[in-house]
């Protein structure tokens, strides 16, 4: 059985970006997603569908999420964590 999913959320030098580090591999190669309809993976489509999210970047065990300046992280973070839990737990 796989170990429980851990998600660590950290700020970045950009106040409109946050790093979600998982104890799972999420992408073997660095990939940037900007359009939900064009994203080839469901979790990226779902995150990009959250109002206020503008970009998702995934590499190794982390996902960087960029938001619009007027969007509050307190509103986004639980939604993004729930999507990640459903996708990777």
C-alpha cells in the first residue's frame, strides 16, 4: 500500500505563485499548463478550472500554481489541495 499523501505548500518570491510539494512524482519532465482544455492530465485541467488560477507548472514532485493578483490564496489553497488529494492519494 502506498504511503499517505503529504502536501507541503510554500510561498515563492512571486506573491502570485505557490509551490505544492508532494511525496509523489507528478511529472517526469517540466511541463507548463495554461489552458484547461488543452491540458493532457485531468488534475491540471481541474486546477486551471478554479477561478483565479492562470498557470500550472509541474516537475518531479512539485506543482507551482500561479494566480491572478486579485485572487486570495486562502480561497484557492483548499480547492487545489482537494484536487491534488483526489488525483494522487
